[in-house]
C-alpha cells in the first residue's frame, strides 16, 4: 500500500471520528438541558455543583477536550517525517526527480517530424510471370542437369530445331523470377538460346518486338538482381548477331528511360579493393557497359537516341 493511500485513509478516519464526536456532543448537550430542566433551580444555577457534576464524568471531559482541540486546530496534522535513509524517503526523492525531468522535457521545443522519403529506389512489387507455371506443366524443352563444376541445362532437342519466336520470349519473361530453380532456368536458358543462335540473325530479329515488354518489366522492378540480369541479357542479345543492335534502336525509348535512375548509383568503398568486380554487381558500371555496347553495335543513329533518353551519357568513340 502506498503512502498516498495511507494518508487518504487517515483523513477519512479522522473525519469519521470528528462526525461521531459532534453527534455525541449534541446528544450530551440535549441530555444536560433535560436534566437541568428537571433538577431544582438552586442545583442548576450553582456553578460549583455543575463543576462537580462534570468532574464525575471523565468521558464527558474527554469529549469536551477533543472538541476544544478540533476548534483550535481545524487543519489536519501533517504526517511525521520519515528518516532520509528509509525506503519511503528514497521513493519520494525518485518521484520528485522524475516529475522534474518530465516537466523539463515538456518545456523543450518539439522537433518537427522528419520529411518523408520519395522512395525512388524503393523496390516495387515484381509483376507475376507464367514461367513457373509453364515449367511445372512440362511445357519447357529443357531440364536442369547437375554437373561436377556447375549446373547446366539439358535440352530435349538441338537448339536450331526450336521455335525461337515461341520459346525465347518465355525465357525472357522468366528473368523476373527470384526463386530457384526458376531463376536459374530462365537466365541460363536465355544465355544458351543466344549462344545457339550465333551466326543465325534470322532466329533473333523476328523475336525482338516480343522481347521488349518483358525486358521493360524487368528493368522497372528496382530490384538490383533482376536489373543486372536484364542488362546482361541485353548485352548478349546485341552481341550474338550482326544487325540485332540496329534493330533495337527504335525501342530505346521504352528500355533506356529507366536507366537514368541507377546510372550514378555507385558503390563507394573508399580506398578499399573490391575483389568481386568480375561478378558485375556494380549497377552503374553494368549500365555504362550496356550503353557502350548499344552505341557500338547500333549504327549511326544509336548515340543520338541514347543521348535523348540518357542525357548524361557521353560517347565512347
């Protein structure tokens, strides 16, 4: 039980005792008046007899003494102070310090909330793709082949017998997958399909209009892993055959506008050495390499179109 509750109970008890004393005093006054009216006038009027009557009643004297003390001191007596080493005093000091700290904190200036971020680099929800469903149905002409050095794909038929206009857009659409084995299947499948089409531009050029939409969806996800995979495929697509780079020039407006956001996003490691440069995980470096490949293999109009969509790009020639 706390000290405040004890004080409150004490006050209530003192109030109840005072009320009982008032009632008792009133009752005694009434009784004395009745007895004085019944007694002979000589006994009632004699003050010495009245004093003897009062002395014979100690209870009446005690009540009269309480009534006199209450009339002289109407305020409640303060509780006795506890020693400074007692637990009650320590708790009181802690509460006083805490209240003072709260008062100081309330008087300080309230700082405004921080400004919200625009979220330009925030990762977006990856659009759904049908690549996992097609793989589960068995519609893909390949399967994972576990090798000693690294995994690869085993195809059901030679690559030159496949319909590139049907299968290549399916594998490019699967670049957005982030779960294995779909991620490995889609990206390795794109790489091997482009390798199998080297020297045969008639297999790739008719597929280009169907590749633009899945490539743009992959570039706009703001996921670094997906964007790097899309840029790697774009470089391999341009370098696989002569004439593919020139065929991609009309689609620069749909593909290159997203690269402005990550063109200056470099990894600042100070004077340290980055031993993972061969992995190509630096976003800005990958974008610059892709733009240079597009300019070198896109013909005479490539730089003008790249400069229109990426104003900070400078020619590599």
